C-alpha cells in the first residue's frame, strides 16, 4: 500500500470556505494529524484515526505524519487558514529535511486554504488592495529584536501590514510594544482593523486608528491589519469600508 501526506488548509473558520480539493483529501485520508482544535473541525468517520496534539509540538507532529505515511497510511495534516502561512507545511519540510532519506520519496501535497488575513481583509473591504506584508508577532520561534526590526522596516516602506498571533496569555506585552512602534513610525491617524474569529458565529470587526487602538483589543483569535498611508475609510450607516487604492500618486 502506497502512503501519502496532504497538508490541508481548513480556512479561517466557516466550513463553507474549505476548498473542494481539501474536502476530497480528508475523505480519502486514513489518518488525521494536527493541533487538537483543528482536528476537531473535521467531521468524525469510523475509519479515520485522529492524532491530536498540543500547539507547540509541530516538528513531532510532522515526524509522526511522515512515519505514518512511510508505513503506507494516507495522512491529512490539518492547519487553519493556509498551511503554508505560519503553519504546518514549513514544519513538515523541516522534519523531512532532518529525517531519514526514505521519507524524501513520499508523495507529499500542500493543499492551500483561505488564510486569515485574506478573510479579514474581505470582511472589512480591501485593506490589502496594494502592496502589503504579513508578520507573525509571536516571539516563540524568533527573537523580539527581529520582529521590531521588521516592523520598523515595513512601516518605513509604507506597506499595509497584516499581523498574525498578536497577543496571548504568555505574551501579553508584545502587541502593546508593536502599537507603540507603529504610532511612532506611522502616526496616530493610521487605520487599523481588529478582525476576531472571522467567518465564525463569534466574528467581531472593529475599525479604528492607531491613536485609539489598545493592546487588549486583540487576542490569538484576532487578525490585525494596519493600513498604509494610502488606506482609506468609507463611512456608512451599516459599518465602514476599509480599503487601499490600487495605485499610488506619482
């Protein structure tokens, strides 16, 4: 029996945003591997073996998937959003590179999904309508000095910025420092979007400015998008539209 691995993106939350390609791979899988809340998003099936694990054991999770596939199992590794954006695709290839040579012959596919920054941007309008960058604010896998340098360079380049993992219980201060750097670099009037639990029943959107933004407006379920100098707000009775024009004046 020939094993395979599909690293599948489950999208931002709503089952309607899971791609047909991912649904087909999940239907064919014999084993499901992933962070427990993501595994729980997949409907149970009698012949599907579920391997749930904690959030900070990505390399162990990847090695398990590779070992299962090497033994002929059909393995789906699940991530929220897109597996190639701060998620399991890179972890799998780290484990592959460090593992036995036999793993390199395995059939591995990366199945894209709708990542949180795109879902949040669509809900708010089009704040990522021009050049933008994405930064993971967690310092679990990189030092804060790297994050700060990238924040300052992105602000100097006038990118719109999408921030993943802005604030958690174990990292309560980093996002406050991020806001302080951005106020210093971009000014207090720059628009900022807090998009929490996008596409789920708990969805909350809040558009404000850097000058009034607070660190406690974000948690690990929040996508934060800061506009560029060109980003605009269209006020409407049913809620504002946030967008960045497709062109920049000469």
